C-alpha cells in the first residue's frame, strides 16, 4: 500500500512537470518565432535560441516539483507518510530531483560556455567565408569560453568549503550538516561553484532587466497605447513641416550657387528624418487596418485589470523581499555565514500565503509556478523594452519580426543567467517554504499546558532548529547555497534590486503612453525592408 501511495504521488508531481514542460516548449517556439527577423533568420540559430530558452524555463519549473515532493513526504500532523518512513526511500526521491538539477545545470553550462558562443561566432563569420573557415574561426573564439568554464570547475572542486568561525557554533553546525549531506566528492562543489559564478552575472541581469520589467510591464498595460488616428495626423503634420524645411534649403541653390557645408549637413539630416517619417506613416496605416489593433482596443478593460493585478503582485514581491532581507539583517548568523536565517522571525506575507495554501493541493504548487513564470515574463519585458546593452553601448534591439539571430542568442543567454538567479530570489521571497515546503515535525513541549504534564508532543513548522531526521531540505536550497560568500553577495544584491525597482516605477509613471508601433521604426534601421509588415 505504501509503495502504491509513493508511486501515485511521485507520478502526480512528475506528471505536472511533464505538462509544464510541453507548455514551455510551445511557448518558446512561438516567442522566438514572433521576434526573429524573417529576412535574417537561420535554422541553426533559431533552434539554438528555442532550446536555450526552453532549458531556462524548464529549470525554473523543477523548483515547484522539488518543493512538492519534500512537502508530500509528511502528514499535516508532522509524521512521515507510510511510504516515506524509510531513509532509503526518501533518499531515492531526493536523488531523483538532485539528478534533475545535475542534468539541467550541466546543460546550462554547455549552452553558456560552448554551444551558444559557437553558434554566435559561426553566424558572425558568415560573410565571404567557406563553411570550414566559419567552423574553424567559431571554434577559435569559443575556446576562450571553454577555458573559463574549466577554470571555474577546478576552483569549485578544490576551494575550501569550511566557513569562517562562527560564534553561533551550535546552530551553524546544523546548517553545515545540510551542505555536507550531499556528499564530499569534488564533482558537486565544482558544478555548484560554476553555477553560482554564473548566478552572480544573472544577479546583475536581474537588477538591470527584471527590476525594470516588473514596473514597466504592468504600467504599460494600464496606460495602454496612443490613438492610431492621432498618431497618423501628428505624423502627417511632421512630414509636411520637414518637406517645407527641405524646400527652403533647396531654394538656396536654385540660381546655381552651391550649398554651404552646414546646409548640406542639415539637408542630409532632414532627408533622413523624412524617410523615417514616411516609413512610420506606412506602419501606422497598416496598424490602423490591422484587426489585432481593433481587438486590442476591445480588450482594453481586461488589459487594465491585468496591469493592476501585475502591479499588486510586484508590490507583494518587493514587500516580501524587504521583510525577508530585514529578517536576515536582524536574526541571521551574520555576513560570514551568507546571512543564513534560522527560522522566520518576521511575518512574510508571501511565505505565509504559500504555507496556508499547501494543504489544499495544488494551490501552493500553482502559486509558486505563477511566481516563477511572472518573474521570467517580467525579465523578458525588461529586455524587450531596454534592448541588450554592454555598459553604455547598445548592442541589439529586441523587436517583433526584426530581431537579428545574434540578438536572439544574446537574449536567451541573458535569460539563462536570470533563471539561475531566480531560485535564490524565490528563496528570498519565501525562505521557509522554499527550504522545507509545508513540512512539520513533532517536538516535545517543555512548558506543560494547563492541567497537563510536561513533555507533551506538539506540531511545529520545520526550520533550521528541527532535528536533522525530521525535516527534508529541498535539493535546490542545498545546491545553490553551498558557498556562503555567494549568498552574502546575493543578499546585498536584493537590496539593490529593491532600489532599482522603485526607481523604475517612478520613471515608468512619468512616461507617457507608448506608440502603437513602438520599436518598429527607428532611424538607425531605415534601410531595412518593410515587406514583412506589408504582407
């Protein structure tokens, strides 16, 4: 009977994961196809982008499975279920999830350090070269990425894991056990160190793109877009004004006199501006006739409600993250332990909500999945609105039907790095739930109840003070918190994330409505064909 229960509950968790996997693959295909350039698209880069984006999203989908499986090992009264009584059985289930993380994180390393760089440089070397020379040059540039990966793996394999001495030795020894529980082989620390190093870059991407996306996405939905008719009228007036200025400049040379260098530069600038305005006018006319624009106008109330919902979710995120960080600042073991917290001391709304929903399966599972998907979608919105930058240099733009293959590869690379940091952010939002799920354990009460005797057994929520054999820690927590110094950096990164979100919220509120053809027409791409929009 116990084995049948184990099988049914394990199958339930992994069946949901399989369904989410299929949804992810379909979403990735539509997303990449929507943004890729129809004129410059290439099969290899498209397949690479779809696969890389799918791996990123599948990795986030494994976290809810991890939490679900450890939660379902125990009954609400704190006892293990019949099938989970054996340490061996629990170990098998935990190892299944751990092997899933091994596989996905190894694929991420392969994509980041080998496959995506190779495809990127292969496409960059496409002009006037044979296939052999393209492959040779792409491999030459990719070797640098491989060397970096090898160095990270070697450092992770031999870096000392012992943290600095802690004054809270009894509690810290319990946390040390959690990390040592995964084994002493060099393979896991090497992989964990490499992934954590990439997660630091992901943290910068989260601060840059996700924090801004969380503010711009809901506010754009609430404010909507400008009127197509008004934009057309405004654009027509601007065209007439530019044409008049061009005629005035050309009138200066009607008698055969050449224009001055200053007038020639002005004329060239005005002619370029006129071309952009004319292209903009064609796009606006297409948008006015497009049925999608009319459907969008009809769905305006729904968009407003969705935007309000998104902004509420974003505020709940920020409040929960602030309370969690404040809790760590006040009650954690300190900076030398990575701000590991022993139990939840301040009420965290998101953490409490997840714990309340857990008994009604699968509400908590759905909520943690929604949180993960929302985080990824806001990251995509941030990248789409800002473009891809290297410091102050704008490398690529992300635009529907006009995104270059290199930009798509960069997009998927950034999303891979963001996803690596997502697990830690979700842990920061709901630390107790992500670490133990809804597990409870039985503990003796030292204070006798009224009319009772000492030593009564009570049910408590699992935390770091629980006995080692009474609560099962999620594999995600153990894997991503193996090195205390990374957790310390992530902690301070959360404060920066909160600050950037608030700044982005103010900036988004001050901006007006965006154009209905936002990003379709810009001065630096006026030489590109409009055929893909016309037909």
